[in-house]
C-alpha cells in the first residue's frame, strides 16, 4: 500500500520514488518525492525515514530518523 500524508492544512500527499543515475559517478540512487495525485510510482515509507512538514508551506519532506 502506498504511503499517504495529510498535512496540517488538510491536503493529502502521496509518496513516490524514482531511480536516477548520477551523471558524476554513474551510480543509481533512489529519490523520494511527494505529489498531490496518486501515481504509478507510489511507494511505502522507507525504513529509517520519517515525514516532517515545512512549517511555513505545509509541504511534507522525508528526513532520516
């Protein structure tokens, strides 16, 4: 099941992931981002991460525990 976060303003955000290749090293790294709509790239909350919210804008972000 995909992870959803409801912020303090009542808006629902969906967590997504994507594998990208870094130009400098060629290493593949997974990036995580939130979207307002449900997408095919939806994922669960990764282990060792927690969701925090920007106090000014209400946008969710992932942070290491």
